[in-house]
């Protein structure tokens, strides 16, 4: 796609009056790079350029972002009500240096919402995001968890149309825990970048049920900037027919004694595609790290595809690290074992797949409500 | 009950192009325990798989009559729901499926297939706990994933739990004793002996006499090269123990 088509978005930079010069520079960066495509991305993700083309013709519009079940002391507000410092505003761009979808969001986005969780609440907070239009939407959500706070979020992304380029930033305080149950059932084109900053003894745990109907990409970057922090991201990927589900997880260990687990369990039928790329990045002076990354994919048709690329950059010997990938069709011996206990073949297959799902999201809970009927 | 629960007539079975069972005949009446012994590669496990409907093996001629019904062409689930249970030599691991969920699923499938009402959650829990107690299996084990990370003995014990829960009329024990320590062998064999009644029977496939000593079979059959070459009483197992299979070749 020619970057010329994006030039009209420069107008949006002025919609939020702050930091205009810096945003212009970031937008210039974006114009230089354009959206990622097969050529410059050099891996097996879907081609964002061609998929997004029809949505770039129109203006940028807002998405609907609803937060429910928030207890009194925790607050949700617009950026306009309480401006961010320049450092906080450009934190994602400074972190990435060059990530064009993030640059586009930060430079041109005019919908910034902030959720401050200052007190532990026992009931989960619900966040619903929907974009319904034939255009692009660039919302940014900043979730701040204060020190010593525990919170759960049930997060539903159900984009019904258009191209949603969403940036979510999680700042997890010292000794705090955040548990996310994420459902992605988007019918539009979705690129969601999650940027997680973990302080000392903090914990981020995401269970993700990804069932895109169009194509979707989740990018999760966890930054262990505090010692003894941990991050877990486990995705069940069940993309629809003719749909791509791209999952990228990057665990960056800047401090010692941190842990990460990242993985995907995919069920792929017809011509659906799941691509999982995971990185464990352990810096030179960092000790006592533990990291796991793995994926397992069931291919239910000859046309289904799973791509897996586990990567490690480890510059220290004091590390325990595991990685693995298993991709294939269902095991006929397992099916026979279950059929020999009285289950019809179809039910035996569903039980195996249900086990595959349950190993990540459990036999009960919020995410199971969204599963296709055969796996409930 | 009178008559034969299982009748196998002149059964020929191929695995790929190779004939494994070459005219096997076997009858098992109700309320009896029969044992099959044989050297490696004689076709013992193929027989148990064919009886369970495994489509990897092709029946080229002969027939299998179970409960007066020809089951030669039936699917594994249909055979299972008629009341035939095979305890696997190598039970499969099913990640993510808890034993309790699995037992509930197969018990419900069996009840529905036989037109019986499905037990409610609390009745089923009570039913499973009763069966598990016989085998010394506690609630924590029931929460584990099916056979995942289990030792050989734990897997066999879990197979026996499934057997007790489904309460079949014919049970095939395919080398259930392999991998069991002495105590586990006692628990499993006691469980099986406790199940035996006038309406069921057992076919025990084994290499070892030890399990047969505990189960006291009515008949022992010697399977060599795809055929039953001799049948007799429990003393036949003693003969094998002392002299091996050489004299039957």
C-alpha cells in the first residue's frame, strides 16, 4: 500500500493538541515504514497491507469502549480529563523504536482511555471493545495497577467491522497481580498490541480465547523491569474458515529471578491459519530466569496451516528454558481408545479437543461461555 | 445365564497384507474366566483389538458373536456399549481431560446407548467414589488428567476403575498385569474377582501365571501363530511356566 494513502491521517495529529511536534515525527516514521507486509515482515503473518486496504479509504473513527463492574475506588476516564506526561504519552514508541502499528496509533489516535485500579476488587472488571464501521479505529487503553493490588479483568473484543488497531498498555505495580480472561471474536480486522510493564514481584496472567472471524493479530510484549516478576500468556486459537490468527509473544527479561510462560493451543479446520512466534530475550546481567514457550496445533483438515517459530536470545548461563512445538492431525490411537469406551467418533474427537482447550482455560469459567457449542 | 457369551468362529484377520489370526476359534460361556497365553507375536493383542472393533485390522473371514449378536462389523463404540470392555495394554494419555470428567462422559454414553437414565451429578459422584475406594483411588487422583504423567501401574489401576464404573458383561484384560507391582496386582485382581458374577465373563491375556493364580481361570488357551493350539485347565499355565511355548510350535 502506498504511504500516500495515509497522508490524510496527518490531520488527526492536531485533534489532540498536545505534543504535536513529537507526534509529527512519529507519523513521519510511520509513513517511512508503512504497515507491515509479507516483504518487510519476513515471516508468516497475514498480509496486513492488503487486508487493511479497504479500511484506509475513510477517516479514522472511535471504537466503543465500555468498562463495567468497577468498584468505587477504581476509576476509568478519558485522557482529556487528566493528561499524560510526555514520557508516558510516548512510552510505547520509546519502547519499540520502530513498530509501525504502534507509531500509527500513538501519532494519530485520538481516543485514549485510562483505567486506574488502585484497590483490590474481588469481582472481575469487564471491558468490552467494539468497532463498527468501514474505517480504521486507533484506540489506546492504559491500565494501571497500583502496588499491592489484585485484579481480574474479563475482556471482550468483539469488533464487528472495520480495522481496529488497538494499543493496550499494562503497568503492573510492585507485588500486584492482574489476571486477564480475553475473548477475541472479532469480525473485522484486528491488530492488538499489548505492552506489559512488570515491577518487582508482580504477576500478569492472560488466558486468551482467540476465535477471529476475519483476521487478527495479537502482539504481547512483557517487560520484566522488576525482579521476581512473572508473566503467563496462554492462547486457545480457533480461527474461522479462511481466517488468520497471528500470535506474537515477546518476553523481555531485564531483571533477575523472573519467570514467563507463553503458549498456544490451536484447533484449525478448513483453511484457517494460526501463526505463533515467541521470543525469550534474557539480558546479559540477568540471573535466575525461568522461561517456557510451546505450542500445540491440531490440524483438522488438509488445508489448515499452523506456523510456529519459538526463538531465544539468551546472554546468561543462569537460565532454565524450555521450548517445544507439536503440530499434526489427531492421534487415531487416542480416538480409538475413547471409542472403545463407548463414545462415537465425533464425540471422541470433541473430548480430545476439549481436553486441549481445558488444559489452558480450565473446565469452568468465563471463557468457556464463548466456546463453540461442540467444545462446551 | 446359560450359553456362550462370546463365540469366535474361524476368524481370519489381516494387519495390512499380513495374516495374523489364521482361523481362530474360541467360546466363552457366562460366569467364567478364560485366559490366553502365547509367545510374542502370536496374535494375542490383535485378537483383543479386533474384538474391540479396531479398524486397523481387517477381518477377512469368520465371525465374532457376542451376546448372540454378530459384532464383526460393528464400530468400537457400538461394541463397547453392548458391554464389551478392553483394558488396554498401553492406556493412552488424554491431556486436559480429568479422570472424573472422562468417567462421567463414558458412563453417560453407555447409559444413553442402552436406553437408561443418566445419573445426576451427586449420584454419579457417590457411584464413582465407591468404585474408586475398591482400588484405593482417592478424590485427588480423580482430578488428574487422564493417564497424563501416570506410572505404568497407575494407568492399569485407572483402566480397572473404568472397568468397575462401566460394569461390562465381557472384559478383556490385555496384559493388565504388566507394569504392576505386587501390591497393585493384588488390588486389581481383587477388584476383578469382586466383579465376577453369573452375568459376566473375563478373557485374560497374559504372559505370567501370577495373575492367573489370583483369578483362577476356568480355562487356559494357548495361542500360537494365530490359532488356539491347545485348551485346558489352569494346569496348562503351569506347563507353560515350566517348559515355555516351545512344545506348542
